[in-house]
C-alpha cells in the first residue's frame, strides 16, 4: 500500500508541473506526464505519457530530450501515448517533447520532471522466471577423450555438478536460480562422457608421395631414387640398387595409419646403364679475317670427334664472334680444356670501282734526246715502272689498286713498249739506227703490289726525268768533225808550200 501511495504522489506532482508549463490558451500543445515504479531489485521503470490536447488537430512528435519518444510519432487530436524507459539509478529526470501541427505551422515544446526523492525506496525483489542453458558433452576422437561442458554461471543462474571433473564418466548437473529468479523448465541433467576412440576406425589416412626418379642422362653419371620422408609410410626397394638398371619400389602404411583408397603404392622403371665417358679436347676454330674491301671473313668450325661446336655470337662473316664447344653424348671434356673461342673478323666495306689509264709516250729517244714516258694520275690506282728507265729501250708499267678500290670489268693493268736505243748522230745530226719499235702495247691482268723503277733510278708520277745523255753525245760528235776539218786544212797548206 505504501509503494502504491508513493507512485501516485509522484504522478500527481509531475502532472502539476505540466499544467503550469503548458499554455491553456493555446489550442496547439501537448502535455507530458511521468510515473516511476520498481522494475527489479536494482532498476526502476519510468512511464512517460504524451497527451495531445483536443481542438488543435493531430500532433507529430519532432523530438524528445531522452530519445524515448521516437520522432515522427503521430498522436490523434485529444489522444495520448505512453512510452517506457528503464533506469538503474534514482535521480532528478526531466523529459522534453516537441510537437508540431498542420505540417509545422505550429510548434511547441513541453516538459515534465520527476525528482530523485520521488523514486521508490522499498522495491522488493520479484522472482523473475529464467530458463537455464543445458550442459553438454564433446564427443571423443581418436586422439582425445570426450569432455563435460557446463555453462558458465550468470547473474541469474549458477550450476553444481557431481562428481567434479570433465573427463570420461557419468555426471549429474543441477541449475540453481539466484535470488530474485526462479527456474523455468528443466534444472537437472545426467550426462555420460565417453573415452577416446580406438581400433581401425582411428587409423590415420595417408597418401604416399611418389619417389623422385632421376634416370641416367650422360656418360660417367649414375641415376638416383629419392624417397621423401612421410609420416606413417614405409618405402621398400623390392628390385634394383637405386643407381642403374631396373627398379621396383613399394609403399606400405605403418601401425596406426592406413593408405588412402586408390592411392598409388608401387613404382617400377629403369634408370638406364652406366657408361664411362671418352675424354676429348676441343680445337680452336680457324678464323680468316677481312683483308680487303668487298670481302667477308670466314670461320671454319673444327670437326672433332665427340665435340659439338656452336657459333653463339656474331654471323661468321664480320664483326666479333664467339664459338662454344660442348661434349657430345658419350664424351667428356678434358680437365682444363678450352671451351670458348672468340675474335673479330673486322668490318665489311664495299669497294669503289676504278679503271686504270695507259701511260703516255710523249717522245721516243733520238741520237740527241732520250725518250719521255708519262705515268697517269688516277684516284685509287698506283702506277709502277717495273722495266726500263723511262728514257731508252723497252719499258713496262703495272697498275695496282689502293685499299678500298676494285678494277672495273675488262680493265687493263699492264702496258709495255720501246723508247728506242741511244745512238751516235750521223751527218746532219740524224741517227743511223732504225726507228724505235711500236710503243704503248698493253695487256689486262689482275692488280699487283706497288714497285719501283728498274735500275734504282727515281721515277716521279708524270713525265719521266731527262738525264741529258743525248746532249753529251752531240757535243762529242761536233768536236770530232772539227778535228777532221782542221786536219784536212793543214794537209792542203803543206802541199802548196812544196809546190
């Protein structure tokens, strides 16, 4: 009775506050009222009621200070709605509610308060029904025993069990309600925990991994068989020595293990036969470098038994090159033998075609003057007097090429002739010898190397030198004639005196 009286008084006081806060002259307003009561032994329930005064039309709540009254709540004209919140501490509490009418044309905020002294102090705990969680067991496995699982105590329920422990055995578990609560439903259970499983059902399934087989691939080498270490599996060599020849290998399960259905357990094959190697020594390739324009270099790979040669760098015609030597099947390279050979063939260059020009005989020899032979001046061509001195007698000129030049088709490179012999001049200064033979004959031939004039006499390009030998002979002839004329004069004088 005392608790009810306290609740009624708190409600009346709250209503009174609202009456003073509201404007009775306004048709658009709400009133807020609140009541507080015991909810449990440690919490309180506050009920807030919002009333829409009649005559203003429906009201819409646009907000509340405690987020208890949802925004958007509709309250009919003259209607009311109640909202509840639970608090755990007695305190001065104020609720404000804002409402609007006619799509926001009118808005008012009203409030109500509940003082701390209005909270009831004689709340008696009420027994609330509670349904306890049931205990359970974990099933055993091949590795572990089963286990008893008892729920943790809560603020509403605690658990007791007999006997203590969680391993294999039979247990009784009881749920007991804490003050203020009462058990709703089953409160006692009897459970049996099984030990771990044994027998074939607990064998661990394993799948063998095939051995790694390395067959013989070259002379001087053995094969190999590598069996990977696997838990629960034993490998047995039924045939062979794991080095050469046929082999058979079997995989079996150890105790506590079982081979997975369909797994491969037997492997057979042949590693091949061991063969000793023949030792070989690679030979260096023969490289012919570029020596002239219009020519490519050449690399001749050796033909060595048991050795394979490969050009791995360059094109074998020009520029840098590299050849690598490897042993063929059944052979092995000697220790320290060279296996790489390299060099440079030089760079290819095109040739400039050129046509040599025949020498010119400007004059043949006479009793008074030597002959004159003029060598041409042609770019890329060297002219060499290889026979005669270019003044008297037979002569021969050869044309050779400078680097970077090549003869045109049908080009002539050798010319020869005769400038005539040196003779004494006869009466009137004419030579008594026959005329020189035909000069300027030539023949085509391949280019040769440069040479010098015969007899060690220097010859320049162009006109060959005049030595003056013809002038000396002429002076001697004239002196002889003068001596003869003088002798004849002296004889005539003597004859006159005698007469």
